[in-house]
């Protein structure tokens, strides 16, 4: 059995439901709910959003109003190493 990945809170930008998800670093950032990949964010589209205190809050240029918040520092370093635009103009939606 695979070890569960880091967890985050995903808002799909359509509803206000906060969804507990698992995260996986593959060819893109994979957002997984109940074992199903519900979104894939290409690394070069991911940016840090303002806010979220000590947590990392992310947006994707290709995901409309969707956003993701996570707090795992080790996985945050993984994201930073894969996402070339992460700190290029953090913004709020």
C-alpha cells in the first residue's frame, strides 16, 4: 500500500466547499480526492497567493478561481523546486 501523500485544502473555484485532498508531485501537481485525481496543475502555472499565514496558498494560471492551501514544509520545498513561477508576482484572487 502506498504511503498517503501530503494533505491540503482545495477549493475548486465553483463551489465554496473545502475539500480535503492528497497531493502528489508528478509531471504536474496532482490533487487527489478519495483516490481520484481531480485536478492537475502544470508546474509552470503555479504561483503563490497572498495570505494563508504560515500555510502555503497556491493558485494556477490555468485553474480559474481554484486555490489550494497546504502546510507541509517538506512538500512546500518540493513545490518550490518544481514551480519556476512560484514567487513571480504572488497575488490574491
